């Protein structure tokens, strides 16, 4: 996979999300696939940001208050976006 820092992330075609806050988690139902996902709040913040409009990695890190130059934050986001890709929730 190419470096994610050059990507712009958006919802994958056909994804239609419904949200339910269930602290400390968020339940997300994708009507497009029929799948339900249980996310921790930071992951939900990233997915909500992508659902609102396409975003870069730096913008997504900003949604969770992380420093875009922090290698640990970058690694966390890369891992999260890989999981979202595998679930066919996002394209980038």
C-alpha cells in the first residue's frame, strides 16, 4: 500500500452509516453492507470526519487532537485506516 499521507479518504461507494453513541463506544450500522461495527470514540471521530467530507491524514489526526508529525499518531491512523479499508468502509 502506498504511504497514506498522500491520500484523501472518503466513504466507499454504497456505504450508508447510522450512528448510536454507547459510551465509551459508538455503534455504527452500514446499511449498504448490513454490517454493524463497534468503535472506540477516537476511531468513530475519524470515521465521522470522513463521512462529513473527504479528508487527508493530517486533517483526520486533527479531528482527534493528535499531532500530524507524531510517528505514533501516524502509525495509529495508518492502522485504523487499514482496518476501515478491509471493512470496505472507506476509499483512499
